[in-house]
């Protein structure tokens, strides 16, 4: 599935910035420096580009990504700013990420936010990052530009060691000045919550805020009793209201169907709704459709969503991870 790409490496400058903006517009993957670490960027509004990004990183699960924008005005179009978020936005541009409720007209692909109704936003201060974002003119999702499980890269050489041949362009802007990821703060309830300690200290954030930050376990909407898998991961998976029945080889009465591939199972013709992740059986296409299809099937109000088996190769592992989580029994049950 991963065809080796001809990765270009360009020194930061106007030619590299133009090339980066063109690559992003074409749905390709670009590693670029930020003040914290190098990010691996994709057009946040292009689900297929986001799916390729997860594939290049080799992520076993679809963790929600940070949408990077050129300025605060662009961030305001993507998330709902409460009073705390308004105060913290004064620290932008800079190494701070805010998790907010997604704005109703937010154009960011469902896959980029892992199907959540929240979104992580950041306005980086690095000159090259800002120039690429301004040149491209749309939000760019950018996880750290390392393969999953490796440490975050602070130089273009680190990026190349992990991702050469898997991405299209590396913009080399020298060492990232901070070398540590952004601090992540969620502004979702009355009190803001520190999700990931990072490049801006808790004290600096509390000063801008004028109040103390809560820790994750103290937050009403983020502490869901599950152990976090990684910083910023508590409760951050999408859960449809409708039950899922996985590996379905037939559709039962009253079920809607999440299909995969060209051959539908017995009973599909009487399902009230059939949505196919990828009629041609392509896992990148399936990943791009996963959360939007789940939402649409959930909204159909059926008793159960039957889910056809999805292969576990490549992005299939992450797709199956998300389906298994979505099928897990609800706590209210
Ligand atoms: O400094 C940084 O933040 C770098 C540079 C490239 O900007 N990016 C970075 O991205 O560290 P990444 O994907 O490696 O880490 C993003 C973190 C993950 O732990 C993810 O779970 C969390 O942000 N996150 C993203 N959206 C979230 C959401 N809606 N709710 C909770 N956590 C979220
Ligand atoms: Mg990372």
C-alpha cells in the first residue's frame, strides 16, 4: 500500500514556501519547521490527504490532530472561543494549542478531529510555518513529523530519518527553536484544563488566564474513568449512540449497514441505509470516510449499525481500532 515517494528536501525560503503551499493544495504531505518541533502537514479540509498522513506516520489509531492556522482570525472560524480561550489567544502566535468546541461551519475533515465535536487549534510563531500557512490559506493539520512511537523531530534530518520516501516534501529550516511540543489546554467547560504540559509553562498560562488550570482528572467532560493512552487522549474518541455489530456477514432486519468493498452481504438490499467506506476496497478512502459515515448512520436512528469486516493491513489497523472503540458498551448501559 505504501508506494515509495520521491521526497524532496528544500531549504526554507520563498521557493520552498511556494512549493509547500502547492503540495498541500494537491493533497500531498509536507514536513515543515515550527517553533516547537517539525510538523507533518496536510490540508485539514481534505479527508484523503489526512488519511495519507496517518498512513505515513504509521499511527495504530486515529488520534485527533492539531489544526494550524496563520492567525487568530482564522482560528476563530474553526472553534468556539469562550472567555478563557479569548484570554489565552493573546499568547498566539506561539507554542500553545487550544482544544475548543468545533464551530458549526468548521471545514476541517471529520477524520482530522477523529470524529469529535472538539478541535485542537494552534497559531505557530515560526516564520516559515506562518508563511506556509498564509500562502496555503487553509488550515493545516500537523502532528509531529515522526513515525508513530518515535520521538518528535527537532531537525529536518530527524524527519528524513523517519519519513524519507513516505512524504512529498521536507522544508529544512534548521533546528526547531524550542524542541518540545506545544502546551495543550482545553476550554470546554467553566474551568480550562491542562491536557499536555509543553513549551509554555503552566505558570505563564495561568497568568494570562487569571485563574488556575485544572488537571485532566478534575475535568467534568474529559475525565471518563479510562486510563489515558497518551497525553491529551482522555475521552477523546467518538462514540455513536447506535450500537455497532462488527464483522457482520449479513444484515438483520432493522439494521443499517456500514459496508466495505464491492460485494455487499446478504440482506443489504432491505437495509434502510447503506454507506460504503470504499466500494473499491481502498483503505485510504475508507479512513477518510469513516467518521462521517458513522455519524450519518448514527443519525438514521436504526437499532444497530452492522459493520462489514475491514482488513487489518495498513490503515486498516487504525480503522478497526476506531470501530472496536465505537462498538464498546456505553457506560450508561
Ligand atoms: O508542538 C506541537 O503541538 C506539534 C507541532 C507540529 O505543532 N504538534 C504535535 O501534534 O505535537 P501531535 O499530533 O503529535 O499531538 C497532538 C495532541 C495529541 O496528544 C492529541 O491527542 C491531542 O493533541 N488532541 C488533538 N485534538 C484533540 C481534541 N479534540 N481533544 C483532546 N486532545 C486532542
Ligand atoms: Mg507527536
